[in-house]
C-alpha cells in the first residue's frame, strides 16, 4: 500500500476492461492507487452483461483517476507506445498487472499454429514485452503481476494453447524473482460472475 498511496505515478492493468481487470482496479484503488490505466485491445468494456460498466463508473466516482487506453499486447510496438504514454502523461509506473488473454479451445488434434498463436501472443508475448520495456525504464516499478491459470498447473482438456501460455508467465515470474525483480504469477481458477469463464457459462 505504501508504494502506491503517495499520489505519484500510475498503475497499469492490461486486459483492464475485462472482469478481472475491473476487479483488480477496484482492489488497487482501495490499496491507495491514485491513477489506474486500464488497457485493452478494443478500449471498451469487454462483457456488456456483467455489470462492468456500472463498476467502472463507481470506480471513477471514487476520486481515483481512471484512464482507458487501447493496446494489443501481442504487438510489441503498441506495448512500448502505451508504456511511454503512461510515463509521459501520468508519471512513474508503479505497478503492472497483466490480465490480458483470450481463449481458443480445441482438442489437441484440432489445434494448429493459428490457435496457438492467437492465445499465446497476447499472454506470453505480451508478458515478455511488458517485462522487456519496463526492466530498464521503470525504476520505481515495485509490482509486476501476471494473471495465469490453474490450467498451467493441472492442464485442461482443450486448452493446451492456454495452458502453455500461462506456464510461460509462471516461469517468467520465477525468472524475474531470480533477477531480484518484482514478479508474481497468479494461477487463477475459474471465476464466477465476471470474466471469460463467466461469459462461457452464460453462453
């Protein structure tokens, strides 16, 4: 909390307009974050029927500065540009939460290069781009969290692409810690109410 409540700088959440992104923003503001940048590929609320728009408005009414940005985390130049805008517009980057991700489930015999790329790039490549473009430029960064999945730990039928992308982030967190850098990878189970799993249940 003390690293975020001095009124300086910003926290960045990729996948910030999905369910876990909004919930994370709420938690960070409660912990003292004064400026939260919510980045997503579209720049818009991802699921219209999960009450996320109302939660976003409540977050804005809390007094925190909430900034919406567009960024495809699978594209390195977009990640670098986003980070530069955050620094220029909002001061030092204090925390990164990488919550971006999509699903493209299929049995392993039906997986191909495209299904692996579609899931792996925003998660695994995005994590690497965030790492590589903050490690030398953001000396005040004290939090670097990646949202992984229990699919990395246990596997899940139809999710070899998703499991491997999350496993990459788990290992990147371990490597960062070994380099005395902040790094946590959270292996989330399925979440009810908000996010991708909830959207699948509704469908």
